C-alpha cells in the first residue's frame, strides 16, 4: 500500500539482502487485494510476502526470519519473492 511503513520496512530489508523481488501495489490496483488475501490464507494486512509462492507473512515475520538467520538461507536458494 502507498505510504505503508511496514511495506517500506520489508522492501528495505529485502534490498539490503540484495534480493530480487516483485512488488504489487494494492493501492494502485485494488483488485489485487482479494487475490493477496486468498494467497495469504486469509491474512489481509500488508505487506504479505511470498517466497517461492509460499506465504511467509508480513514485515514482522520477514524481520524475524532475518534475526534468526533463516532469511539469508531462504534467499540463497534462488527463491522468487513477491511482496
């Protein structure tokens, strides 16, 4: 979403890791919101982050993976990200 601090935080973390990702704006394309909720198993907060199509959650979950040292391993597998 536009002006979302959690979206910003997630994208900055992914950029710090040098991850290639695709970002979809539900502000600019609201029809994507329903698709996001469905893919995220009912979660409706933004961002929702997917690695290789698997929902991992939002910004907090992404930061937790980073703190635990798991994010780098997930990104090192050549995972395809979307946020």
